[in-house]
């Protein structure tokens, strides 16, 4: 079964740090670009960051650039999100997301989602 | 403010057809594919439509997507109670160099 399982969320003070993990199983992790998407309570979806298959290229939303950093360990089938300088507006459910393939080429579709891990930034 | 625009809500009775619009600009919808996601209450989103019109395996053919210029639409025909959910459109934005989502449309089955 194709699965993404996030962990590492919790309550953190403003200015603090947190590291989210996402364990992938049931597919060849190293074949897929991966993303983080977040959703504040009662709000819509917001794309956060993307990483290519080998981890050499990443991109982030402007709102998180310099504070949230995506990385991956293909040997351990795990995706990470290092979160530093956290702000109240970072409070959200964070979803680990797989980008689909058309053949061997990433196709911009978010075809597998994890169940999410909640991050709360509060004093 | 979302880069993509969707109506906040839509509704219909069982069996009816409901259409949700998604409006953008050349840098996103106009120059890239559109994707639609369904989020049932309390669950993670699910891919519903990819590359404007394609349905992943397992998605009923009651769901269909279309795109014209800088706008796209999701149609749900034969509306069922289990279709009550939030629906989001999404696309890559060349100007922002990132993915953008619409604000979501809540579909209610009356």
C-alpha cells in the first residue's frame, strides 16, 4: 500500500524550531518529487515547498523562504521539513505530498497525501 | 488573497449537476495544467482531476474537468450525499515559481 506518514508536529513557542518527518512506503520514494502543503485551521490549502528526486533542487513559497527548509533521505525513504523562526501564522496541519509521474517525468499532480501533522505556534 | 478565485460555496439536490469555477491568469491557469482536489471533512485532500480533464483511477466519471483560457471548471453530475466536501483548484504559477491553490469551494448536498 502506498503510504505517507508524517510525524514531529506539536506545540512550539514563537521563534522556536521543529523538524517534521514523513516516512514513505509502498512505492519507489527516490523516483518522485515531494512536497509539503499546509492548512491553517478552518482555512484553505497552501503549498509550502518542493524537492526534486535527488534533493539537489528545492523551491519554497515566499512566505517561508529562509525559515522552512525541505530535505530528503532516499536511503531511509524519508522527507523532512526543518522549521526555524516559527511564527503564529505557521500554525497549521502540515501534509507530506507525493508528486505524480507521467512515465518518468513529474506531472505537477499531488497524487498521494499523508494524514498530516499539526504544528501549533503559541506562547 | 488567493491568486486563483473560486466561489466560496455551491449546492444542489441529489442527482443534480453542480459546477465550480476557478479563475486565474496567464501565469498560472493560462500557461499550465489545472488540478482539482477533494477534501472530505476531517480528512486529507485527494486528487480528483489532473491535467485539466483527466481522472485518476477510482474517481467516478461523475466528476469532470475543463479548461478554457485562464479559467477552469469542475463539474459534478448526479450529485450524491458523499460529495459534500471542499473542492480546491490548483496550478503552477510561473510568476511566483510555486504552486497556487484556490480558496476552496464548499459543496453542500441539500
